[in-house]
C-alpha cells in the first residue's frame, strides 16, 4: 500500500521492471532513457468503455488510417485497454503522444520492456534439504542466526497449514510444474482438456492447464529461467511429503502466469494479460515479484481492477538499497489498499543488505535472505537465493493461509491482520510502516482453542453431566477442573455433581508446542428436582458433650431441619465423607409442605483421637455442609463434696474427650 506518484514530466520515461531477486548491479543504476519499449507496440485506454463513440472511432477510423493492428484488449471495469501493433516505420512513442493529444483516447503509452534482473543462485543437488536450512520457517539460531527471527511457521502450522482452495497466481518467468515439491500444488484449469490442441474453454489459449505464457501467446508457462520456480516453492512447496523443503502453505493452487521470454525480457502488455487472466480465472492472491522506478497507467489500471475484484497483490520493495519514499518503486508506490509491500529481512532480524525500505510505502519485512527453495534445474533440485522477490513470496504464502483460515474476511481485513501481528525487532524499526517482521502464528491466532459443551447444564443434585470437547487445533493434552475439587484428563469426561451449587468448570488444552487455551462454563446444580429444600441451621455447628455419674461421656446430637417447600412428597438421601459421622435418618420421604428432623450422630471412637480439628462433609438432598469437630484436652478438676445424706447426684458439663473420675470416702 503506497502513495501514488504520477509525475507528468516523468510519465513518458521508458519503463523497465526487474524481477526482485538478487542483482549483480543496482536495478536503479541504468538511466530511464536507456530502457526501451517494444519497437512496434503501443497501449491505449478509453475510459468511457468498449461501446463508446470514442472507442468505435479509434478502432474503425484511426486504427486503419495509422495501420494499427489490434493484438489484445482488456475491459478493466470502465477502462477499455487495447494493445496495438504498429508498422515498422511508425514510432510508438510519437504515436502514443499524438493519440493522447488529439483526444482519440484518454491516454496512451509505449509498451515498455520489462527486463529480468540477474540472480546469483546456488544449486543444491540434494532433494532432502536438511532440517534448519529453511531458517525463515524455524530459526533456532542455526548457522549464526538469531533464535526466533522467523515467521513462526511451526506454531502457525498447528493452526493452518493447508490452503487447498486458494488460487495464488505467480506472475513471473513461469514455473517448472513437474518439480517433486510443486506438481501436487499446481492449479488445474478444469475447463481445459490437456494435450488435445483445442481451446476448450475459448479463452484464447490452447491447453492452458496450469496457466498461460503471455510472452509467447500460448498455454505453456514452463520456466526457462528459474526465478518463478523459486518464488513458487516458497509460496507453496509441498509440505509433509518427505522430500525437499516446504512452502509457507503446504497445499495451495499455484496458477502460473509467465510474461518473460527465454531471454528474460517481457512487456507491460504481457503483464496486463497475466493480471487479467488471474482476475478472470479466480485467483485470490497475486504474487508480483517484479517492479520498476517508472509509473505505468496500464499497470495501475490492472491493479485497480484486481482491487475491485477483492484480489490481494503481494509485491516487493525492490533491491536497490534505497528509501522508496524518496525514490518511488512501482507497483509498491501505488496508493491501493489491496497491495501489501514487503522488504527483505535476514536470519538476524535485520534488513537484508540489498533491500529497499520506506517508512511510508513499505508495509512490513519478511525473510528474503539466504532463502532455500526449489530450483528449475531439475525435478529434484534446490537452490539458495536472496531478494525482495522471496520476501514477497513468503508473504503470499502467508496470505493464502490467512484467506483459507478466515474465509469471510475482506481483503482489507486480511492485510490488516497480517500487519497488526508483526514482531518488532530493533533491527527493522525504520524499514517499514509497521517496523516489524511477519509473524504468521500470531496472525492466524491460537493454534488451539478450548471449547466444550455441557449436557445438561443444570439440574437437581445429584446431577450427572457429560462434557463434549469441541476444541480446535492439534491438542496434546486436556485438563478438566470441575470446580468441586475433582479433575479429569480425558477429552470427553462425565462427572456427577453431588451437592447443590453453582460450579465453574474449566477446560485447559495445550498444543504440542506448548500453546495453551482455556474455556469456562457454569453448571447449576439445585436441590432435588421439582421441590426446594431448606436445610437449617446454617453456619457453625456446635456439638456439646454431657456426662453422668458412673457413665461414659455422651455426645449430644445437633439437629437439622429438612423442609419441603413443594406440594408433593419428595424422597431424600444423605451421605458423609468420614466413618465417624452419620445422619439419622439417612433417607426417607418428606411430605409436601412438611419437614424432617435430622440428627448428626458422632461415633465416640473419634474421641480417642488426638486433640485437633476433624473435618467432615455431609450431603443431604443435594445440600452440602461442612462439619468441624474440635477435640481439646480437658483440664483436670478436683473437688470435695460433703454429703448431708446418702443420696448424692453429681453432674458435669464436659468438653469432648474429658475424663471423669469419682472417688468415695466414708460410709
């Protein structure tokens, strides 16, 4: 997303667009005047549409007069674009200016050449790329890198690794579509019958099974140079197939749109043909790893049509080591919100030494240095390259996963989520608007999301509840806390709530990489179904003791009242958690509007235990009560009673555990 620069005094400067790979010389070194146009082509635009008088006049009057032959036409919404072939004796530059000045068209421009920049790739003849070479996916500090200076691919893949329904158009040098890491992910035009030599879908191309070759006007986008194959491998090299490396998206549909010829030269009109094909054939994302310092109205019109179709275009900042806020680079500098512009970062989370940058025009950084990817040299070949072409490809792969994971998001929302989730290392602060590097894991969101349902969610005690785990993601472990002091670690447990209460049930799930998510729901447990019971008294329960002469200590039993406020009889039952405490009666029926006295009975055996607090829990008709019994060592007491007659009654009030001894003297 960029600010549009459209300087009229530079508009007619020749256009040269280079692929954003590693350059042997600065792409900005050559003067614009040295960048030629196609010697026999111009591009015209009529903004009033195909059927307007101006369009008819150009096609049926002016074109024959000027001996112009129509090669292609594109309807980009209201803009009618035509590509004309001229006689050898007619200057494209002069005719374009004359047509625009006369008003025969709204604008015209020569069909500029797009020249492929040189790359310095290193071939790896090992189909099994060793773990750690693709540092941009998982940087643990290998080979002198900084741990974590990557796109967090391993964590992101827990959330989403496949984008099988997403079409990513690669506008480039073509693709070696038979490569072992690409062939499974090639887009297939189902309306075309392969190899029958017929334009089955009548779109102007014969056997365009995987895309088109606009440079040679056929349906075979085979890569003769290698750049497009490398880009495609980073976007969507097959993952999990036990060979080679992996693209950001393990599965995706790669539409191949070639506009460079075998010499590494293409034209604006061929680029527009590719954009138009991608738009009409259903691409969601376009990878545009090329750019130039010169503006083109035709290119802008094509990008605008893609925006209005909801297509995201991923492009690079360029490899000139310049601030493109001051020296605009196109298409990055166009003010279109469907563009996402990246600069190249290193395994150290710094700006790559060749990368352009810009605090206003560049959106974010993405890995683009020492990038291991597939090679067009053979079906099992791999290579290393660098440049913003490859940061662009990494972003395109991320966009494919985002679009697949959030299918309802608009193109604006998808881009915003990417930009809002970047990591911001100090080495990239001034490189872009965000000052950050792509973090795909954060953009996709949690790799696991704890969710569950409860059946039933409420009822009377005792209540048996089934928990159905509906958590998302690849989960390594589950931990359930039922809120009553009990736990479970199975995915779909059942649990019986014995007491009446409002229980908070928590599910915690953890991914294989340690990412944790929690979810909480309430379970409402009421006293017996259909009636309301009130258990009294509540609060502290005092258990006194009494003793009689010559008798053992007797524990007095506290009494509870169980009241049925309903209109029909209801059965009840009780239980305790310790053997020394019981409820009498332990079950029965309480009539409608009636009540039942319940006694707490304590077994004297508890009295021989050590002093201290003994805890018990009682559940009666779904009511939960805690009983505390405190045993203390009673102080000794000695006294003399003088009897005036032979009938003597002695009585004491004692604490539990007290001992009573009576001695007699006299007769």
